[in-house]
C-alpha cells in the first residue's frame, strides 16, 4: 500500500541542511570503500514488513583488517550485539548488520557465517559480530521473526557502492518515526581541502519519537501530534529507537570516533528526537582509512599507529556528522510511503506537501 507522495529527496525540493556540501550520492557510500546491501521482506497478507541492512566498512576481509570504531549510547534501551568488545578494544571486525529487535540472533548468525566463510579465516574460532536493531513491531508481525540468516548473507552479498535505497527498505521496512512511516535514510558531507577534505557519511534506521522539527520548524505541532496527545497516543509515542552509523575516511582513533558518534546523536536531536526512556539511540562511528586499520595477522611486537587528526581539527568533522545525521533522518521520512500494519491498521507517510508549505511560509526553502 503506497501513498502518492513525492519520492524526491528533501534536497531536491529546496530543503538544505547545514553549510558543507554533500558527496556525489549524498549517502554513506560517498565514503570511498563503504558498501551497503539491503534485503526487504514485505507481504501484507502475512503481516511481514521487515528486513536487513548491511554495512561493510570496506570491500576486504574486515576480520583480517579491522577498522577503528567508537560507539555512543544516547539511551540504552536497545539490544545491540557485539558492543562490549568494540568498547573495550576500539575496533570492529565484521560488517554491521541492522534488523529488528527479535531478529538480532539471526543477524548475528548470518554475519558470523559470512565472516567464517571469508578466504583467510579458515582458522578463526571467535568472532565479535556487530548487530543493531530497532523494534518494527507496530508495522511488522515481529513475533513471527521473518528474518533468517540467509537474508543477512544475501544483504552482505548485495552490498555495493553508489546510491542507497531509502524509506521502506531493508531494516527500515517496518519502522516509524514521529508517528509517520519512516525507514532508512542516508546523507554525507565533504569538508573543503583547507579543513582536510575528509568525508563523513551517515546511515540511519529511524524508529523513534518526539516533535518533528524540519529546519527549525516544529512541523510535528502543526501536523497534529506530539507525545502524549490523547487521540494520537497509539502511533505518536516518543518511545522507539534509532540506529545511526557514521563512516569517515579521516584517520581517527577509537576515542575521537566516539566523540564523532556523540555529534551524530546531536544531529538526531535537531530533528526533534528526545531519546525517551523506551528508546534505544545508538551511534556507531568508524574510520575506513587504511592507515588506521588493525591487522589481525600482524607479527607479535608489531607497533600500531599512524598520524591522526588532531583534537583541535575535529570540529569540522563534528559539524559534518551533525549535518549528515539530521538530513538522513529527514530523508528517511520523505522517502517512506503509507504502510498497512500486521493488525490491519495503516501508518501514514509524512504529508510532504504540508511540510513544504510550512517551510515556504518561513522562507526556508531554496528555489534554485
């Protein structure tokens, strides 16, 4: 079931966020080497509206060439697998899998199978798979646990550079944000050469609440819903979750990647998110820069380390993460369509034309 709303992205409609330019695709895949694959599982009759989104930090064997990473928990009402080891060691050794809450196990089984099957990993006997989730149970019959390990493997095999499908796709097939159908969203920023020329890309699985804010306009108020409003309580609760994945080609260590993750969280709050008690607001940030990778097979006594971005030069990267996350969330809403729920209701997509009218009245939409 789909509405007739536009499938154009906000930027195509004159809505620009921040000051830095986007990459070619305005997606996490603008960070060279990052690959995204998705499997969408939809069947109205079965109440199936879910899926898998897989992010490969680079095209090679991630277990053999681990990437530095940091994780920030804005609110920890979530079920991420693999977090403790990333926090302890500061790196990721598998692709990142996003799915629904009750299929974290399938996500983990799939990414472990993928890792063990990679050439060179024949002797591997321990794998720290990283699997994030949001609860898509408002739309999807989550108890049926439709996602299987083979869907995870399919998403990993399909992972590619280039444009990323947004809205009701992959792990965002059944998600809801601010009471409207949402899903996967992505965006990127490119710093000018004078600030390092680095790229930051963000992908979100949006399934959270608050009062929707678009470029400073509290659109959620005019659209008639906020947490606790009596007639809208069922679908406009502030509870929910969001997974935010931030990638960069800047040479950063785990400490500064955690700092970058905190700024991506700030981008989510600019859209009106409140990190409610029942929300899992997780950010994973990693660097795919080859100079900072951790080689699994390095000889004993090998020293690690490479020149890193200085603390004093991090601010532009922070700004880029904030801008890209904010835009990715709004992209997820603009791209989604109406969806029939597993129990026969309908979750409506964001009424884009009404939002555009609000921005026009405030003079916040470019006409170029």
